[in-house]
């Protein structure tokens, strides 16, 4: 079985704190996807540094084939125990899902993973290990399409404590709520946002602790091919369009750019028609070509897409309102929504011809060079835990 995952996380900073004391790392190996959630002790700058160090150390060691014992020993030696509270400076959860369906989960003092299958909560057989006097929960199990796995920091189960709830949002209640929200069609991003949104409500929008929810869903592959810009040599038009349209039949096809759309229309001999609906006056309207899922204007639209993706990656105002913006029927929102919620791997086909229209010195720099915009897009999508390949023409 070939397993593909949809991964996403959202965080709430402790009230009045600029930095979050939780850190999530999304990593990929040749045969697996890894999600690490570290929770630094306390809040603010110190907690952020501790969580970042923990997640980076664990991620680097796992990628280099280190054993669990070696990882824990390194964390223990690197982050000493707090002399006042006599507790670890950082807790963590590590979830690794292999492409053959095998899964490996490690938890150290974080709330337990919520595992949902076929709309029901599923328990996972646990093996308790003691490494350097640390009690570690270890799990090995199989996953299948449709499964959802949810990692949390303890800010989740502390939500509402002493206010709306006497003892906080108990794990059983969080799990029950997650099961109710779970649907086969809901993306990891929306599920994570829904859960942190509920925590924010319980905290009365003044979180008493850093709160993070990280979701991994087992799904079908969802490749997206995006073509933008004409090739440097006009004789390469046919090659570029052929590469863009060939390969995986399941891939969704997106064309960004008026010249690019005309090239695709001419090479495929399919009519190009432009919509007259301006849903957003700042974003040019979309167009239509038979066999292409989405056709938009180029650099202006991609610049807006990049801004939306950066907001998502930086966890800036990723709330229900953010997803309402993603649902808007304009080209930028539609491309961003496809990349966030309906894409596991992105293939970019980029023309290197210089468009004189964008060499106006009065335009912002990131509108001046398409290749610069594409590189930024590549990096931000990779931060989302998705594979990105770029082919230049």
C-alpha cells in the first residue's frame, strides 16, 4: 500500500506573548513522513527556544537514522532538568508514518495522540519504556486511507481550566469533539483550526498556555501541476505544454499567466475564454480552458497566493475567517486553497522569458522577477511539508 499524508498544524500563543512556546517540525525521508511536536517549559522566548531546540535536534537525528534511545539521551544531556520544578525543560511527540502503512509514535509527557478511523476513536497498543529515567510511551501500528492522527500540546487539555471548566478540557472530551468534527472530506488544516478555535473559545480568547494541534491524515496522492510564464525560446512552447499536461493523469492542472494560457490554448487547440466576474477588484478574473482545472492571471495573482500561504505557514490569523477567505471565488484564493487543502506534491513548470510589463521600477520587487516569486513559492510550500519540484524552460 502506498501511503500519502496531509499534514497541518495551528497554534495559539499564551495571552500577551509574541512567540509560541510550542514548535512543530514537518519532515520527509525517502520512505516516510515525520511530524514532531515539542512543548517548551513556560512561555514566551525561553519556551520557544527550548521547543525549537528540541524539535530541531529530534528531527535532525531521526533523519540521520538515530535510535530513540540516542535521541532521548541527546535531549536529556542538551536540555537539563529545571532545578526548581524538577521537570524536563521540553516535552515532545514524534509521529512517523512510512509509505508502506507502518506507523511509529513516541510520546514524552505530551497529551496522548488521538487516532480516528472510520469516524471512531481507536486505541493504540502502548509499550512503556524507561530511558535515562524518562518514561517514554512508544507505539507501533498500521494506518490506512481515511485515518486521522492528532498530536497536541498540554495547552489543549488545559483550555478553560478555572474559568468555563473546572478541570480544563479533558482528553476524552477533546477526542470526542475531534471525532464529531472529523469527516473524510475535511482537510488537516481545517481540522487543526477547528480544534484550536474551540480551545480559544474555552480560554475566552485569552489563552492561559501555548496551545498547538497538529493533524496528519492518510489520504490519496493529490499532485498539482502549475505552469507560469512563457519559455525563453518560443520553439519550446510545445515541449513545455506537453510536460505540463503529461505524466500523472490524477494531477490537477493550473495555469497562471495570460501569455501562458494563450500558449496552452494554441498548443492544445482548446478555446480560452475569460470570465467577466470581478469578485475582487485587486485580483484579475479567472479564465477557462477545457481540461485545465484553473486558469488565472500571472504575477499579480501569484503574489497574492504567496501572501496567503505565508500567513498560513506563519500561523498568522489562521482562523475560520482565514478559510472563509480561501473559499472566495477569486484566482488567488482558489490557487492557495488548492495548494493548502488539495495538494500533496507540487510540480512547477516555469518559463524564463522576460515579460517587459513587469520591469516597471515602480512595481514592488517581488513583482519584478517571476523566478524570484517562484522560488519563494517553492520554499513556503516545502515548509508546509509538501514535495515541490521546479522545471525551467
